[in-house]
């Protein structure tokens, strides 16, 4: 302490002398906080720790473990921001995107690039990432991950707890792995093309109801004559529902929460790639509204529809959607 400081202290009785060591500690620069771990690297590390090795009977077990892990991590991110959305942008008059869609997709896409750098990616918000060999991600051959980082964005932005994360792997033009994670309920639907559909690891099956009149159906119809077809379908089933997340509603067919799923148009590949596989491996029959194949990796966004139902009821529902009486129904009313 300088003589000047000592004189000042002497004029102020009761003030303790300054401790030079304490002053030095106060001006010392605090060490920087530890760096946050890279979420993509964390996902890959978690998968490496828990994934069993592939086997002849389960070719895609590593990819399924990865899809489940990254979907759960993205779901945690969604819940961290739930009911605290700061920015909503309009993609069209009725279609919105939030900053959380982009955050979730960035996490998933970066994890895929880290774990499977040779694979293509088709994601709702960021579009197409071609495969490592330069071939288009939407080409029928090869491997492409199909990602919907937040299906049910309108529900999410309005605080309605019905939305999900959807991650699928398409191999040679057909879904091979599908995971649909519902972060609100903490549920994960999962399927592979060579394994059963599961919910949180437990095998699931589609509805076993015998009568179409008992069906609860996820229903979204459009086009010409829709009013008449809606009335006909409503009379044939117990009740329709429209929940605001095509992927989660379609996954519900896999365990019978919905007895069937009907959407005549407006679907995109990322809506159905994972959930459709879950429903199919759960025992449902899936077609487009004309009765043809339900999946086309190269389909344009919002360009197709899908019908999923137990095999014994699929034809009757297809006829109702077309506005044609099913032969069995026509015979009963003759």
C-alpha cells in the first residue's frame, strides 16, 4: 500500500487496509466455460455405445438405433422451446415454419452427415443433400435419409400437444427404417423393413376390429364432390378425426389407436416415409387413393394421398374414398 493510501485510511478510522492479494484475485480473468459438446457427435457416440451389431435377420439395426437416438434428441430440443416460440414465418397461406423447425432439422442433418457421410438427405426445410457419390438423393437406387424435424408445426406453435419428429432411411427406393417420436408423450414408434413395428420397444399390431362401423379414422379429404364422399364415409364409420400431424396419425394406425388413415392429397415424402413403414409393419395395407403403390421417393411435395387400413377393410375404405359402393356394402343394401 502506498503512503498516500495509508494517509487516506488514517483519516477514516474503522476502514480496514486493502489486501493486495484480494485485489489481484478480483481483477483476474475468469477461465472460459467448457465448450458445449457438439450435438451431432453426441448422438453418434450414444449410438456407438448402445447399438448391437447388424445380423442377417436385422440388417438395419445400427441405422434404426441412430434414427431413434437422433429423433429423441430432436424431441428434447422441441420441448425446450415448447410454448416459447419467438418467430413464425409463413411458407404459404396455411403453412408455417418456426425457428425450432430449423434448429431441430440442423441437429438431425448434422448427425446424419457425421454418422453416414455417403448417404443422401431429403429434409422438409433444407431440401436435398445429394449422396456422397454425387447421385441425387431422390434417385431410386442408394440410401437417402428422409427427415421431418417437426410434423405438426401449427399445433406446436399454438401450444397443442400433438406433433412429432420423423426420421426414415430409404434404401433403393423403399423405406427401410422409420422412427416417429412424440416428445409430449415420450413415445417412440419404430420399424424396419425386416422387423416388427414397435412402440417403445414393444411389438404393436394394427386394429383388429371386425366392423367398419366401429372405426375411428384419421380423415382428410379434398377434391371434387368431397362433401358427398365425406357424408358417405361418416355414415360408414364410427367417427373421423383430424389431428394436425399426418406422421403421428399414420403411426397410430400401427398400434390401432386409429383404425385407418385417409388423406386424399397434400402429403409429402417426409410426412409418410417413417410412419408408413410403422403402419405397414404393424400389419396395415397401404396404397395411394387410386389403389397403387403408396411410396415414391421422387414425388413432389404436397402432391399425393395415402390410405392405410387393416387388410380386410382396406378395399371397402378405398371404395368409400373413391365414392364407389364396395360390393359387400352394395349387397347388404340391395
